[in-house]
C-alpha cells in the first residue's frame, strides 16, 4: 500500500495542525519519506548510484533538504528549481538539468551551476555549441516505448515532445565540434505501474550505451504508486532491471512521486453537504486550485472522513471554485462527513502543492512537516495572504 496508516496518533496530529494552521493544508510525514528512501537504496544495492529528487514533484526547500541529507541530488527543469536546490543546500555537482525548452537566458544562468545536463534534441545540442561549461552532458533518448500510463505524462513515445530518436543519435555523436557526450538518459513517463516498459526501454538504452562505450547512464524515474488499485512491483523491477545496469561506472536516476507522494496528505474542511434530487455534493474548502490532479488527469485520491455521520452515500466531493470541473472525487461512495469537520486526501505529496494555483484569487495553502515519530510539527510554508497575490502588480 502507498497510503499512510492513519492511526489515532496521526489523526490527532492532523486535527491539531488544522486547528493551528487552518485548512486547506498540506501535511508531510518524515517517517514515510525515510521509509521510501531506504526502499529505493535497497533496490540499487551493489550499484554506484547518484539518486536525485525531482523538484517538479514537490518544490518545498525543506522537503528537498531532507532528501539532500540522505545523499540525494536534484532533478531540475528551471532556474526556479535550481533556486529551490540551493535553498536546500544541494551541491551543484549533484544537480541534473532536464527540459526540452532550455532558453538562452536559462543556459547563461545555469550552464556553470549544474553537474549534469540532459540534452533533449539535436537543435538543443547545436545551441550548446555557443557556450563554455564544465557540465557533464547526456543525450536524452526517445526509445519509442509505451509506458502504459496517462497520455499527459507519457514521455517516451515518438509522438511525445521529449528526447532524441535513436536514428538521430549518430548525427550528434559523429560531430566533433560540440560538447562532449558522456552517456544516455531515458525517461519514458510517470506513474508507471508495470515493469515491462522499463525493461524494454532500459534494455535498449543500456545496450546502446555499451555499443558507444559509455560507462555512465541516467535511467530517469517514473515509478508508479498505489493511488487506487496497482503499484510498481519493486522486487520484479529489481530482478529485471538491475542486471541491465551492472558494469556501469555510475547510474543516475530521477525519482519524485514514489518518494514523496505517499508521505503527503491534504486536509480540508467540509463547508456544506448539498443534497439534490439528482445527487449529493460534499463541498470542501479545497478545490482544483489546491489539488488539480483529479480535474486534470481524472486521478483518484483516497479520501478519509475524520468525523462521519451515520449515513453512507454516493457523492461528488467538490471545491468552491466557479467551475463544474472543480472536483476532488466523483461518484465516490463515502461516509457523509459532518459540516465543519475535516476530510483527508491521501497520496498528495507529489504534484499537489507544486501544481497549485491562485485561480479565483484564492491564496495557496500552508505546508507542514511532521518529524520522525510525530515528535515535532513544523510549518515549512506559510499560507499565502491576499496581499501576496497582488505583490507583483505595478
């Protein structure tokens, strides 16, 4: 299971956080983060690795710092995520720069500030010829593998915007006038719950690496968690994937969701229980501005009702925004909560706060970190104020 165990102690902590910091509020549990870190390291036992945490999944510097203390670098796609990394104390040499649209301005700022750069296209390679840098360059290969995930987060098919087709690799590697290439990078998508796509992609790219004499490889990330029914089988992953990596001098990887999603909860307050002749709506103070995944991907997040009534009904759990698409759960059979009580959404540590917005001019929520064994509760990002929303107006 990828869900936190909400025992009485944790429920009490959640109630205390909601009372102290208000709702909606994101809550992260360090115990779960640590457990995930240890699981990941055990999978790669015997392999020389540089693990990196994907800042796009959660951009709070306190969270990133927690991973940094445990030996992780960062995977970034922007100057802003570089800034997050530096706020967290991450060494430049442990930062991997991804992205398919690196602008000249970004290159001028970051070219001498990161350890690794994944080049996404022939055109990007040509641009890098204009710059001096000590970064280590990898080519992101598009292996044309179906990751069997949501089409918005598929990145390894030829129709996707990411990576260099295998047939175009020689065009770069035979060019002696550009930056030196030290290896290949492959990342075929996110929330992948079957081992087969990883096996197909990594087998291809590992063999490609050996053919060109590369001793380093970046295998990306994409490990799927159990939102509802299935998650990646890590024992099968270890059995099938690790043999492809044996003999490499260095293996980099980029994980986000698997490490942080199960550690995060979103706590919301019930404002109304609206009953019509057609259906029941549970209206909470968190909407798609707070957690966009259900609206954007039709994603499932388990919801726990902390103070239920005696009734059970099929309901839509919706937010306060002026959109019919503003929902967190559709046709969900739940215990109907009491108005004014709290509900909790699970597995929101990744792509929760980092994809939140100020739509309808709502301030974004606070974030709180619960230390090991629940001994300390720390506010790691305060709730935005109305003044914060308009501080850039000139």
